[in-house]
């Protein structure tokens, strides 16, 4: 377990050199010493808030990395990591002195302190995005940053402002500790959490330490007896393995005490300290994978296993490459015993993660590594690729940081592709998240999903062990409603980017059609406007290009009729004045209605209240927040907006609409088994997709079934309803109208 370190434990360059001389070449040690001399001169006269010379901080960071046996370039960059940010040293000077690699590493961890951004949050987000981009080129950037943050947290008590301590500790909990975990660096992850916990809640931290010490003293004999029993049985079965007591870190215990089971929420109960700690935790280290499974058999023979508590993370590693066997046993006095079983190599990687065995230096080819080394590197590569996608798809650094945070806390589910490949996704992930995890283009084009050979909605949350088969369609594209259920940052970023792009393209096209609709009264069109006419419109409405003006019309920010009125010969010659609009021109519509094909996309929506379909008489309401919303003319909800006549738009269906449209129907059915299956089977045979289905009792004998289905038009709906009326289990069918 970790506790905040004292400020008096200063690290000297001799301490760093004593460590690195054991594994680096003499010339490389000299390079590290050269970096120290350079940094000491650059930071000369600078003092930390603790009162000590600034150079002790980069030395401490280098010492943390030396204990991880990082290469000399990383150590040089660690010692130099603040010289660009806090001194007059330039990157070009570092390139000349230490080469491009070291200079790039230093630049990667340098904050964007000189950016003219509006607030601290934007500056931090931009700096963080810069670091992540650099990390994608070289993982050592984030490893240096984690060591930097670890030493800052060890010395956080020197900060004078309590508010600053809490802010930095919370940032560490939200971002840096989870990053360490995603990279498999469990020892740094645990210490960052405990140090942050200590900084935010010092009294709770000290109280927990006190109770943990008392508990360790009280249970020491029992724990040692369990350990001895394991050792004896492993030796008897000739299994090369060493069991040891595994200490749990403080923040983990605190989080479990805060956590409430669903059964406890009603009574607002939380777990007590004794409930959380009433379990013995052990780790068994073996020399190879085969002995991991043999050791598992031994402990299962010693104590009764709890079947539902077994996890094989060797066969199915976690998303950070972590590998172990997890099992829970019923021990002496009824105490649960949680056991982790792993090989010595898995243990080394479990503690040091991507920094172990120089894994950060491996290329994209996973064959350069083997076994568990290959696993963690491949997982890291997968994560980095997802971050690149997020960065490309985010509109700015703040949105990128939002998406990034979503991906940092994955309680995983493990699902299979049809070819047997395992994919790990966060708990709650849906088929759409799965599709984007396979490939961005698969996500964009996904139209249906089969889970364990059964067609299911795309919004279905996935469960470990399922086989997921995504069906794509060349004409399919992301749906705005997907944002209501996807959970991965990669999927959210990609969908948002697509919708932004499509919204602007569609807004421009719809705006063109709307303006042409109004310009026709003056025998004009967007295409026939000469340069002077275009200049007049752009000057009056203060836009740079016609494309921007058309987009704003499409978004509903400017009324097309007002734009067209600029060419009305009866209008006042002053460009700032236009003729007043009449209610009849909007509510009744002109003789030039906007023609709707049904493929206008995310800019044009069909109101849920009345669910218009081709064949219905329709009207449309234009707003800047929702674009164009189409209603049936009989919809009850449009009455309250009638007075905003300038926002109404005359619309008509195209003679040949495309695609399908949602419609709600109600069925009166008897309350008996098999009714739902009969209705669903009938619709399946009619090739009708069901989007939603619900049922509620009407009385003791009958129920009301409500369905949202896809139809092409009113004729198609009428045909479906006729088929449903012929069923013995259906007594009444009607369309639900707004």
C-alpha cells in the first residue's frame, strides 16, 4: 500500500546513475548525466513551492523511470521535461544537444501555456490533446507524463492553496490514474489513486489506514495459516508456485464502501468497512502458464470454489493486456478467499504494463513480441488507434477530452466476431459500439445485427460470450438516435462528426430548394442569380459566400421568403427593409411547396407526435434548433405554433418517395400466451421491421399492444393493417395519431 512520500527524500543524480548503470551502456549513462547538467543550468535559480531547488523534481521523475528500467532517451527527456515550458530553452536547442527523439519527447509533455484560449479548461484540454497526439507517435511521452504526475502527487502537500491540491488530485483520479491502468501500469495506477484520495479526503484516508492496520494485526494469524496451507499443497503436487498475501489499496476499499447494491438503494445503505474487508486476498506466482492452471486445480482441491466467481483472463485478457486467473474460494471460518494466479512474466507486465521489457519500443507488428508481451502491446496499439479516431472526429479539444474520458473506465464485456475473434468493449456497449470497434466504416454502414444468430435491435446491450454479426448496407449511414445508446468514445466521436458533416451538406441543399421555391415568384433561381444579385444578398445578410447563406436558410436561421423579397420590385429600395409577410403566405402555403422525398436526412425530421407518412397531408415548421420538422396537417400539436406563421413551410410529398417511415399502430388482443409471437411472425412474413413493441393490460381478458413499424406509405400501412385484422388473435387495429 502507498502513502504520501516525505519531501525530504530528495533524489540526486548519483541515485539515478546508480540504478541505470545496472542496465545501460556507459555511453548512455553519460548522456543522462549530460542531460542533468543541461537541466540544472536551465533551471538554475528556480524554486519549487516546497522550497527546494527545481532540479530535484526532474531528477525524481527520472528516478521513477529508472526503476522501471526505461531507456536512456526517456531518462534524458524526463530530466529535461520542463525546460521548454519553464525556461528560455527552445526545442531546436534540445535537438542540437540531444537529438530529435529526446526533443520530441520533451515537446510532447510540454503544456500549451502560450495559447490564447479563453479559460483554464480549454487550455488544459488543448494541452492534453497535444500530449495524446504525441503519445500516438511515441508511447514514452505518456510514460514520462505519468512519472511526472506521480512525483507531483507525492509532493502535493507543498502546494499552498488547498483548492489547487483538490483540483490536481481530481484531475489525477479522472485522467492520469485511468491512463496508467489502460497501459497496464498497475503499480503507478494504485499509487496515483491512493495519493489523490489522501489529498482530497485526508481525514478519511488516515481513518482508513488506522482501521486497516488494526485489521491486519487481528487477522494476521489466519492469513498466514491460509498461505501455509497453499504452499504445502502446491509443493505436494509438485507445482512451482509461490503464494503471497495480496494487500488491497486504500482507494479501492473506499470505493467499495461507497458502492451500493441495487437492493440497498431503497434503504440508502452503503457497505460497511467490515463488509468490504471480510475477504482474504492472495496472489500465486508461477513460472509459466501451464503451472497457472495446475495451481488453480490445487487451490480448488484445498478450498471449495465459488463457481460464478471464476474468470480466465489468461485466455481472454483485459483491454489493458492484463492476464491472470481469478477465483474465489470459501476458506476457514467461512471467509471468502480471492486468489489471482499468474506467471512471473504476467506479474511483471501486470505491475509495469507497457513499460515492462521495453514493450513501448515494439513496432506495429505483433510478431515482434510473444505470449503476454504480445497481448499488452496489441491492446495498447488498439487503444491508440481508437484515440486517433477520436482526435480526428472531435470538433475541438474539449469534445476530444469528453470522448477520451468516456473510454477510460471500461468494465469490460467480451464478445466474439463470426470468425471467432474476441473484442473487448465497455459494459453497456451495444451492437453499434461493436460495429465501430471492428472498423469505422462498418459502424457507418451497419443496418442490422445478429446476436447468437438472432436478429436484435442495434441498441441491444451486449453480454460476454455472445457472437455478434453486423450486417451492413451500402446506403446505410449513422442515425442521430444512436447517440442515445452508444457508450464508447470512438463511436460517439464518429457519429457526431458524420452528423455535423451531413447536417451542413443537407442544410445547404434544403436551403437551395427552399430559396428556389420562393425565387420562382420572381422568375429567378439560385442558379440564375448573377454576381451583382448574389453580392446584394451577401451584403444585406452579412455572409461571405452563397453556400453559407443557403446553409443558414436550411438550418432555419433565415427565412427563405425574406431573402427572396430582396428582389420584389414593390419593396422599399432601402436594403434593410422588406415587405411584411402575410399569414396566408405561410400557413396556406404558396403554389410552390417544398417537395419531400424522404431522404433529406438528419436536417429534416418527422414529428413523433403524429408520425407523418407519404400519403398524409403535411406541413412543416422551421426552427434554428431542429431544422425542418414535418407534421400531418391534422396533428393536434401544431395548433400552439400557428401564430408563428413566418416559421411554417408549405410541403408536399414527392410522387416517388424513397425509404421507410415510422408509424405507430395499436392492436387490441386477448391476454393469452402466443399472441406476441403470432403478431411478430406475421409482420416478419410481410417483411415489416418492428422498431418498438409494448403491451399493457386493458382488463383481465384483453390487452393493448402498441407497435412502431416501418412503412413505405399509407397504402403499405393499409395493406399491413388488413393482414393483421385477419388474425384470430387481433380484435381491432388502428393507427395512433397525434
